[in-house]
């Protein structure tokens, strides 16, 4: 059956082409998926491969000595073998320098610990970590932007995790609190923006899949074991056309979760994409929500439905009157 080819490494190819400039890209090793993409995108005549065997060097098969002698003409792309000391040593013996003469697709995972306030690398990853978060970049990540504001509190078990090949962004406002096992996960080309003084109770997970966006306003409260999921866990294809039916791109409202300021999400809730929740509203415990909820309303149930209007909630659990509570009124 026909199936539309989906390529998961577009950010890396952008960066590769940027480093290669006008030089001919030569594949150091074989990677069928990337070769198929390259052929479809740039044409079969642009597929060049490196070899150490002089007898095989002909046409689009380039002997490694040619690459060594003409670094101004060729640029090596290591598409299958991970970045490691042995390969780096081999490249150095050839007189080639990383990024200047060759590029690794699989360049290794990186863990940025809470005590590291800033991090950047030649893969375009830029992190400003004033809030002391633990951040994990996976093996392919490039062009990732993460900003964690000052005076945040992250439990040691909570993490920001970036998967896919990058192009994603995470912004967390000042004074945000993540208790135990809070996971903030972004995939390729995804965004998660969290406002100031947001409070996540234990075991909360936010996942923005490829091309989607999650936005929480300031002063939100998310109770334990709640899940935010923009996008679907796996691709869904039409069997006849091969077209993916749940493919989201940046700016597509269907792939967004948007919460205003001072929203309370109760315990064990699931918030799905295409959710827009107005400021000052709340989602009752155990609800599954998608759709639109206006300001100062309450919704509950599975699927969640509006059950109250013209409400306001405060953080003081013992308040009996509005004057006793720290209320938000928009």
C-alpha cells in the first residue's frame, strides 16, 4: 500500500547544509532512510558516498583521500555511526575537523544538571537555566531553545526532556514550582511555554508532540497525576492514500493546549489538544477535557462539560468568604 515518506531529522539536515555551504555532501556510511529522503529532496545525482577502497572509487563513490585533499570541495556526513572517540580520532588523522569538515547526525545525549546556569553547543542548542532544572537532550537534538526563569523550584526527580531532532522551545517563567516526578517533554518543532508562579504537584506530565504547542498562563495550579498531551502518541495513516491524518504543524490550532492565567486543573485530569481554557477557570478532578471553556467557569466529567459559570477560586483551602482568599478576577 502507498505510504507518504516521513523524515524525522529535518533540523539536522538544515544544520548540515548550513555547515556544508556550497560543498558536495558525501555520506560516510549508509543510512537507507536518510538516503531516500536525500534522493527525494535533492535528486539521485546528489547522493555521494565515501570509500576506503580505491577500486570502488568511481562516479558518485569518492575515495577518502579525495576528501582529505579537497576539503574545500567535499563535506562528510556521518549518518549512521554515533559520535565517538574512535571515529573522531579517525577524522583527526585525516586532518578533518568536526563541523568544519564533517557532521554527526547521532551526536549523543546531553544531560544539563541544575547547577549549570547556561549551556550552548555547535548543534545550535541554547539553554539558560536560572531556575535550576534538570534538562535532557536526546541523541539527535539541535536548534533547541530552553529558558528557565529565576527562583523556580524543581524537585530532583523532575526533568525537562527533549526528544526528536529538535527545533523545539521551552520557556518556564520565574517562580514556577515542580514537585516530584514532573516531566516536561517536547518533541521536534514543538513548544511549551509556562508562565510565572505556576505550581505543579507530583507526577504531572506535559507532552508536546511534533508541531504542537502547550501554553500555561501565570499562577496556574496543576494537581497530582494530571496529563497534558498535545498531539497523538503515534502516527495514524489513511490506508489508501498513505497520508498521515494526525500530522500537526506550528500554528495549527488543532495541536494547541492554551490555558489562561490562574487556571486550576484538578487531580487525575487529562487535557488534550484543541483545548482552550479561559483565565480563572477550573477543571474538576478526573476530567478529560478538550474544546473551549470561557473565563471563570468550571468543567468536569469525561468528556468534560461546563458545569458552572461566573466562579472564582482561591488558593487558601480554609477560606469561607471571598475576602479571606487570594482571588484572581479578570
